[in-house]
């Protein structure tokens, strides 16, 4: 277990996704110490081209005023891809906590270049979830990241 309860919540989402037969990536959106949205990668489950963990989380948070996003932190078990990075930038989310970036390094540099604080925790459990999934389902993983 991570030492951060919000990262733990994102990991729980990733585990739910894996149990559903999907890709084990989870995310939560936190505003002032409260989770306002949570989600996990549902591309497989929903046949969706866009429901990465962060996108599902934002969808489940529903419409929020711009001021809410500007006070939020998004937690994700894996480094955000270009699509998820775009959503983070679009809504002005100022802080991203990344569970791990060993198995995939997304657009962290782009986020930082736009003033977003990116904190990489390097959580062992996040790494293990992704390594096991990639080893078992390399084709599905490559599809998810557009390879």
C-alpha cells in the first residue's frame, strides 16, 4: 500500500479495472482533500478509444466549475499519455501525482513546460500491476498506447 490515501484510491481503481478484464490504470481527482471523481481505464470494457484512467475519472467527476479544477490534484497510477495530458491542461489542473513512470513515460515534460507540478512517486505496487499486465497482454497494451 502507498502511504498516500489518494494514491491508494487510484490503485484501488486500477485493481478494479484489472478485475474487469481491462488495463490496470486508475485515477482520482482531489479538490481540497476530498475525492470528487474516480475512474479507471475502461477501453476494453466499454470498447472505447478514449476512456483512459484519467479520462474516466474526469468523466465521473462530472461538470465542475473552472475554479474547482484550478484547486485540484489528479492522481494517476501511470504517467499520463498525450490525450490525458491535454485534458489536464485544458481544465487547468495544476498538480499531477504519478504512481509510476517506469513502464511508460507520458507527456510529463509537456505538463511541466506548461507550469503543472508533476510528482512521480515510483510506487512499487503501480509498477508491479503494469509489468504483470504488459507481460500477459502485450498486444492490448500496445493498442492502448497507440503503438
